[in-house]
């Protein structure tokens, strides 16, 4: 075939392509084998009457139940703590009340009472037997003690704290005469006579000093 003929055929073919257009290539169909399989599986389950399980719904219900139980446990713990605090407070209050009652009882307890007449008799006998002091010295000693304590074994000076028949300051000084210095008139008188003899020689010497100074 000559060149002019080939050229003409090519031109004709080109014109035909422009006029009619080329046929588009076929698009292969997309295969989705999973969809039919899933539909078949569901259909089989429905035919057999098997109940479907709602996993999300079951989990939500379980979570709600656990949350409610946790709230109950928390409330019970709080109630127990509150009860314990109330019990501790009540115990502390009772202890404080008992302590207050004990303090009041001690403060208002009846003081030791010794008949002043008996204390005087004890002093008279001790003065004579221990120092040989007779009635004249006893009269001076009686004046001192009457002014100091009225012969009361538990007499206490609220200002100074002086204690007992001789108003020893502090009262514990009389422990040198006996361990029962707080309640025994003989112990207190023994200490008083020793104090007077050591400081003033005689009860009348002590009374003379007290008359001038107001104390002995």
C-alpha cells in the first residue's frame, strides 16, 4: 500500500474517533462477599430462635449496679465513723464530768474536826511532860493558838496557806514531828512546842513577840 493511501486511512480513523468517541473501559464490579455472609448468619440465628445479647446494655446495667453498691459501702463507712466519733465524744464528756465531780467532792469534803478542848488537854499534858512548863506557860501558849487557829487541826489560812493548830507555813514542815501531821493534833502540837522552844525559849516569850509584831 502506498504512502498516500495509508495517510488517508489514518486520517479517516482519526476523524471517526473524534466524531464517535472512544468507548470507556468497563469498570469491574466491586465484590462484597462479607455482606451476604453477615446477612445469612443473622437469618440463621433468627430462624433458630436464639436470643441476641445486648453487650452494651448489659455492661451499662452492671456498671450502674456496682456504682450503687459502692455508694452503699461509702455511706455505711461514713455512718460507722460518725457513730465512733459520737461515742468518743460521749466518753470524753463522761470522763470530764467525773473529774469535775471528784474535784468538787475533794474541795467540799468535811475537814478533820478535833474537839478544841481535847487539843488543849493534849497540849497541857505535853508541855508539862516534855518541857516542864506549867499553867502560866500554858496560858501564854493558849493565847497564841487561839488567835492562830482556834485549836482546829485543819485550819487553813486562805491567803498564806498556813495550816493546822500552830499555822505552820508551809504545813508540811510539821512532817518532822510525824507523818500524820495533817490530821493528828498531838503531832501538830509537838511540832509547835518544839518551834516555840527553839525560837523563843518559852511560850510566854513567843506570846510577848506575837503581841508586839502580830505573828510568832
